[in-house]
C-alpha cells in the first residue's frame, strides 16, 4: 500500500481530484462524513485527511509515504523529505504588506507580524535588516491596523483580505504552490509504486496547464 497524507480543505479536494484522474480513485471519498482514512486495496492506495500544516510531520515520520504540502509549509519547517512534483495547485504568493501610508525609513527595527516566522526572518536576514518578529496564528491583517506591527508577512491569493483591511503589498517574497513530497526511506522501499504515481500525476498536471 502507498499511504498518502492529504491536506484537509479546498486544496485537498483539488489534489484528490488529481489522484482520481491519475487512476487512484477511492469511491468512499465522496461520502462526506467524519471518516479520515480511505483505501482502495485493488489500487494499493490509502489516503488520510490531515491538517495541512501537519502533512510534513506524517511524511517525515514515515506514517505517510507521500503527502501534499504548500511550499510555504515546506519553507517554514524544512522537513527532511523529498519534494517530487509541483502540482501547480493552490497557487498564491508570500508577500510583505503594510498600511498604504506606512513609510519605512529602513533605519529602525521593523515590527513584523506573521504566522511564517522562519520565512520572514530568513527574508529580512538576507537584507541585513533588524526585525522584531511577532508570531500570530491567524487574522494577521489586524496587526498593522491596530499598531501591533509595521508590516505583515502573509499569503496573498486573490488580494481580498488585504484590500478589505486597507493594506497594500510592499514586496513579494516568493510564489507558492502545492508540492508532492515523499518520505526518504519509504521511497527506497516503494520506488516503483511511488514513481508510477508521480508519472501519472505529472501527466495530469500538464493536462491541467
Ligand atoms: C490566508 C492568508 C490570508 C488569506 C489571503 O488565510 O493568511 O488571510 O488567506 O487570501 P486572499 O488574498 O484571497 O484574501 P487563510 O484563509 O488560509 O486562513 P488563516 O487566516 O487561518 O491563515
């Protein structure tokens, strides 16, 4: 069996569609319920629905052979896994944003609120900029509005969250998309099965383009 950790939510549904079109369907997946494990014995595949930010944990520890994680999660956590394929889904950008009237003189310590402490710290370290990092777990757009921070580092997809909170992008850090990842040791034992999946998925990604 190849065990796959899928990220719960909208992205996960799209990723599962890709697996289905690649020939790895599992009929029970369409019954909406609370069940978290689904398998297709004939195809030799088993899916688990996990919290998106936990996908690398399952894969790194080998409970899942494969998983799907956003590039943001991979850059933030640096899990020791193989990155096999860019699925070109869940596309968005990691950006710096601030109030439109914020002026950065580049001199004083910049207050940065974010869920992505490592990505933000590495970005400002590359610029040699001193920052005061403020870790938040959501509703990050509030921070500049309430004076908790000067800027935020966050994911921008449509730009609606920023617009509705009167924030503007001041810098783009990097593009993000969903990646297929694999446990390193399990990849050695199940090379053929995993490569078959990757090749069929790659075809589907190209057709989606
Ligand atoms: C992300 C991100 C922004 C929003 C951006 O939050 O933190 O708030 O999406 O998308 P937009 O540009 O299309 O408005 P998410 O919905 O994942 O929830 P979170 O606040 O819990 O991280």
